[in-house]
C-alpha cells in the first residue's frame, strides 16, 4: 500500500511530466494544471501538514525523553 507521502511525491512527479513543455500542448498543460490545483494540491498540502505535525510530535517526545 502506498504511503501518503509517496502519493504526494507521485502526484507532483506526474504534474511535472504532464506539464513539461516538451511533448504537451498548451491546452493539455492548462487542463492538467487546473486539475492539479482543484483536486491534487489540497490533498498534497494536507499530507505535508500531517507529516510536519508527526515529525514535530516525534521531535517533541524525543526532546522530553532526553530532558528526563
């Protein structure tokens, strides 16, 4: 099963490929960008915020353990 952070990376890589000016028309680039902004970007932001919060929790708990 794909982890959320892996899904976010895959979506960003897919955007890069689908919006490359080599091999894609202006119309398809605009369509792909619009789709990304509407559907994928909010999900990616949520995934990254969750990852940041998890990292902060781990850092805080490790800091508390070191202090004790």
